[in-house]
């Protein structure tokens, strides 16, 4: 069974631009979660989607948004990029809700904002 | 609210020595506990999990962890480490969401 895939793996953007990251979950998984990883803040939860509905959201500004499609694939969007948005963005999928199912992580998308 | 504290940010050990990575958690509800490992430029890989039942949990690569409810701890152990175990290790608690500790960098020296 294929694992979680994320595209692109690396991205360089300029301040003020917007970016869209993509995540394809493991086949059969209905929940997708997104995390931001930085050296200073560690791993922080962004949001969780289950069956196309946002089930939970972390403490991030409205510039960070996401969605999930009927095939469980998910995208996250960051608008008006800031230097502090430079991070590794990790996507994880699970069979069901995060609260009761283990998550499987993708390799991440490394975003650099200049 | 829930939180996770990994008590050591860096743990250097020699090859074939035992190692313990410490993790304490707090939560107002019943939780599931996990240890993940992250190798450079990669995502997180699940090492082991505690959902219920036996408090001693065995995982991949020879790692094990013990859930101690009274001390709210979930320490990770390995009796003999290898160079290839060098990585960052994250303890996590799952309540309403998955909350991670700050990570422990394990460095295994020859």
C-alpha cells in the first residue's frame, strides 16, 4: 500500500505571495491532518479534515486554510506569505478521527519564504 | 487541555549502550500515547503506541515504552542502540488532537 505523498517536496516563495500544498493520504484513510514544523516552535497542529469537513483547527491566523476533496486528498493554502511561514509542512492521514486512530505521516513539503 | 514534556533535548550515547528518552504528559481526559522518530529530511515514522491494555508496549527497531498513569509518563527505552538510531524522537499524546513534545535528539556515537 502506498504511503502518504506530498507535493511539492520543496518550494521557494517570496513574501506576499500565496502557496498551495497538496497531500494524498493512504488509500482508505478518511482523515487528513496538517502540521507545521519549525526549529523554534516544534510541531504545531494546523487543522484536521474528515470526510471533507474541517473537524479541528489549531491556533494559526486565517491566512492558513485547507480543504479536503471527496477522494480524501487535501490541500492547504497560505496567503500573503511571511518570512516566519518558512517551515516543513507535514501531512498525516488516519483511518478515522485523530483522537482515536494513529496517524501516518508524509515526507513533508519544505517551504522557504524569502 | 493537554501537553507533552520531553525532559531531554539532546541525548548522546555510545553504540551498544542502553538509552532512555523521557516523556511526561498532562491531560484532563483519557489519552492515547505515541512515540515517533524523524530521520533527517524525512517525515515522522511511528515507533510504538499505547492505546489500552498492557502498560509495556513494544515497537519497531527494538524500542519499547512503559505507560505509567500515576506518574503520567511514557518513557522510551532501548537496551542496545545502533548508529542508525541517530534521529529525533517525538513523544505525542492524542486527545482531541495530536500534541507533540519538543523532541529529543538522540545521537549514537561509535
